[in-house]
C-alpha cells in the first residue's frame, strides 16, 4: 500500500530525538509523517502540503506555543494535539480552550500517542461528513494521488508534483467532487466555470486527454478517468476528502 494515501501527520518539536522517535513510530503504523522544529517551518508546510493532524510542542525555544496554536487554529481546521510537560496543567487547559483537540504529556508513551492521534483523526473523519463543512475542503485523495485545492497542486503517488493547467485542475476538481458518477461534457464545462477556473476554447475531450497523459499509467487504456460513450466521463476511484 502506498504511504502517500496515509494520514499526513506533522510533528512540531525542537528536540531531534523526540522528532525522530515519533516520525519512526507513526511511520510504522500506517501514517505519513513530516517534522518541523519551529513555528515558521510548521506554517511553511501548510503552504505546500495537506496536513491531517499537527503534533505541537508548546515549549519551542524562543516561541510562544499558545500563540502558535491560536494562529494555527485561525488558519486551518486541522486537528491539533499538544505535547506538554507533565506539570503544565494551566497550559493544557488554555490550549484546549484555544481549540486544540487533545494533549499528551512528556515523557509520553508512543502507544498512547498513537491511540490519541487515531482517536482525533476518527472524530474529524466523522465531522467531515457534515454538510456545513462542505466549503472548507482542503484536498482530495484518490488512488494515491492528492489534489490540493488551496495550492492547486497535484501530487503523484510518489509524492512528485505534477503541473496542471487551470482547465485540467478544474476538470479534475469536478471529477473528484462526484466520484464514480458520470458527468456530461456540459456539466464539466459548467463546473469549470463555477469554480472560476480558466476555460480554454478547446473541447472537454482535449482537456480530458491531456489530463489522462498526466495521471494514467497508460493513457491509451485509462483506468482512472473513464469514458461513458454518449454520456460523458467519470472518475473510477473512491475519493477521500480532507477538510
């Protein structure tokens, strides 16, 4: 199974030993893990990646962990699990009041950390099905691919960036929003306009053909974007939505 389809966890801690332990342990338990040592590095990740959960140490040197947690919560709906000292009850309470989802005290058990991370991810997966969250989509994942709606970047199953034209991005976005449903050419053109993407004076068929060249293993025998003759196109994959 490709690790790029796993939940993407960002560990923010200045202690390289703790970072390495957490990265290795979560990585062995079906998670994709990245690490940052500062708030600046943490926010840089959000400019280029779709993060599923942040593990945030409140005691980063020279930085106010509470301010980082507050700013992160204002910017994104991503789950936050705090890493705190055992005697820092006031910090834990304040962190939860700021919108953190859970906390783990240092020194912590890696098994407990994993259990808490999984529990928070499950809660968010349930919330993600609620209609009122529909306009907060961050990314789509399908068959190992990841389409980031904020950065408009497509990542391959190997984690490589694939450049898309505005029209290609718009079409893939529309297909991901209606997986395994046939969309007519008129529907796809309309959806492209609705999403304010640039629509070229070329046919939908040409745009689909170019998109297949970028995401299909064999564009002459596509397995992801299928043609329903006389009806339109569909994305033949389950799609995971990130909020």
